C-alpha cells in the first residue's frame, strides 16, 4: 500500500504523457492523410486539408482581424490563394461539399453563403470529391464508379489571386471567355483586389502589368520560349516557359523541373513581381512615365515632374509638424494608389499608409522632406528625392561617352580618307582618258587634207577644243609651257594687237623695268614665232635687234600658233583652223616648225 501511494503520482504522470502522445500522433496522421472533402464533409476553423505530401494546406486564417479561407505553403508560410478575398467571413465559417455537388463557404454570421461551385440548373451531379493537390491546386472532380476522374468541375487554379504557381495559367479561355490574371492585394494583410494586374498578351507573346487599367510595364517578347526581353536573365534561369495558343485557349504557364522546393511568382501591392527566391521579375514601382528601363512604359506625366525623381521608402515618420496634409481613409486605397496620386499632384512631397492594415493614404505637401529626421514608428514613409547615380554608373557613362566619341572620330577620318581616295581615283581616270584621247587624235599626212598652204609630207595631229581645254584645266595659267601645259602665244598676239602687251609682264616686278626694252622683247618674240619661216629672224638678227637701238624691227604678221577668225594672207590655214566665238571647233598645231 505504501509502495502504491508513493508511486501513484508518477503513474498518473506517465499515463497523461502517453495519452498526449497518442492524441498528437493521431492528429498528425489525420492531418497528413486528409487531403479531400467528400459529399457531406466540411472543414471548420480548427481543421485543415493538406495535400498528399504535405506541401500545401487549406484552412481558415485571420488577416488583420478578418477571417479568410486560404491555401498556403506549410514550410514557407506563403498564402498562395484566397477563396473569399472580396468577402471576409465569421470565425464559425465552414467549407462544405453537399451531395448535390455544391462547394460553398457558409457562416451563421453571413446571410448568404459564398458559392465556389454550383452545378448548372436542371443537372444532377453526384459522386464528387474536392482534393488539395501537391501542386497547390484545389480541384473539385466528378468520379466514375471505379474512382477514376470523369471531369473537373472547378479548380482554384482558374481563379488566381496574387500568386502564380507552376502550372497555373495567365491568359484567356477562348471557349468560355474566362480570363486568368494575377491581381495584387490592397495591402500585405488585406487581400481585396489592389491596383496592379498581370496579364498575358498572346499576340506579342509578353507579360503586361497595368495599374488601375493603365499599362506601365511590359516583359518584352518571349524569345524562343526561353527568356523575356526585359526580365533580368538571372531571375529566369530556373524557369521553363510554356505559352499555348490554339482554338481552346491563349495561355502562359511556367515550370521549375530542376527545383524540388515549391516556387511561385508573387505580385505585391507596390507593383513588384518577385520569385520565391526573392529575385525581381518586374519593378513596376519604379515606372514613373518618363523612363523605359527594365520594361517600364512611358506615359503622360505632370509638367512639374522631371526625370530622375523617385519615391524613396524609409522607416518612420517625419519629425516635423505638418499643417498641410491630406488623408484618404478609404480601405480600397493601396500604397500603389498613394504613390500614383502623390506623383500626379505637383505639391505632394511624400506619403504613407493611413490605416493600421496598410490601406488608405496620408499625403504631405510643401517643401522637400529629403534629409528630414524620422521618428521610428515601425511604418514605411515614402519621400520624393532626386535619384542618386551610383559611382560605378557614372564611371560607365564616362567610358561609354569616350568610346562613342572615339568611334565618331574614327568614322570621320575613314570617311575623309575614302573621299580623298575617291577623288584621286577619279583624277587618275580623267588623266588616263585624256592620254587616250591624245593618242587617238586625228593624224593626217595627205596634202589634200590641207590644200597647198602646207608642205607635202608634213605630219599634223588635230585635237578637239574640248580635249585641249581638258588637258589645260580650262587654260589655267598654272599649265603654261614650262609648267607642263600650253603656251599663251595666242594671248600675246591678241594683247599686241590691242596695245596691251604690258599685261604679259610679271606683276611681281611692280613696275621696276624699262618699258621700251620690254616692248622690244615682246616684239622680237612675236617675230620668232611667225607662221612662215621666211619671216622669222635668225639668231644674229635677234641679237642685233635686242642690242642695237637703231636696228629696224619689222612688224609681226601672223604667229604660228595664233587662233582667230581671220589671219591675213593665209586663207587656207584660216579655213582649217577657224575658231568661232563659242570655241567649239577644232584647232591644229604644227609639230614640225623649222628652227632658225
């Protein structure tokens, strides 16, 4: 008796522990095995449905004091789907599946149940089951008598909230017109539909994000079903994309075949789209209408807002008094709505949420709040600041500018050299053409070609005026005899006849010469180039005329190279070389002049 009395407390303690362990094991077993609702079953606030391998569980949860039916990842504590996001329910709510196939959430506090699925009128649905799969999809099926699936009546994947899971679709069902889209929550704890919506655009094969209906971000086209143009490559490496376009649907899904852990894309109330690894898929919160980086789309902005200004988030509340503030207490206002409203108001310099659940807005007006001390109250405050460029970014800007300038200079040099080379090639072609013209010029030896004024057997070449003009660069003075060009004898004869022979004197002499001596030299020079040899003086006559002031100098008659409309005493020659006023007829030059 004494032994029993001493050990009775220990025995009761042992029995209590065994009973607790048995209860816990039983609960764990039920939780792991119970993944379905059958007709007549229900799920209340104290129970859960968990998928076969325990990856996802469904149950009633409280968010900011309100009750919702959600599906969450047990390991990561993600809410991936909300059944009643628009309509919170009471604490006594249950999810039930009745024998007629109706799947609903009902509560004694609610006047009307929330119907998730109801069979079409005048139809009978029996042998149904609602199962939570390891994919996170809650599926209502009609079964054959043998237990195999006859048809899918309803599934949670057709009604996404803010999370996209592998196998969940974005797009449109062409048969029913039903759209699959992601919609952000109003706030982190308030799952009502927020301002941001993510859709699949099948024509352009890209993802599009809208804020209150306005397109502010695009992923860019999906290239070879592998990468989106404006999504960081490192954020896409683990995903396989599967776009579908047929008569039934236009849709987009992704998979992660090499990842064992559950994955998701989550659309936040700020406009950020992130993967389960925390990497950015999209940053619509950085799209201000003036920038197009990262997939941002340009749209009209107030004239007072300038490129480079952004809203920067900080923890706390401004430690200054504000006389000019504005409050929007409406719980449908998300922090994304607050940002858009403040950006569109030129006087607004900052904002923050108003309600404790992250909804509503408080706007601040006046001077910039940049640098103002904040009082830590555990709440985010957003202030308008000038975006600071990273030092590394500035460095790359300078490097890029230097490279661009160098390339421009190189292009200019290459273009200049190419132009010069082209001119040189054209000049060479012109000279070759001229040389060929000179070689092919008409050559004649027949006396009948020149009548009796010329000596029989003399060779003449006849050149066109155009060829002579080309060869002398339009009779340029730099192409005179002695400089690789023509002789201006015809010019001297014309000037002599006009009494203007002094124009032949080099201007650089500046009048420092003997006028008579110059005129005599020109006079003698014209005699030396007389057309007929009998009129030309020999060397002794030339010396005598130049050194003897009393020597008689005859007047020149006609120079051998003179071209004119009429040359006295040489009718035949003038007919051959007649040169009209527009210089279009041919001229000739004797290649054999008797020297004296």
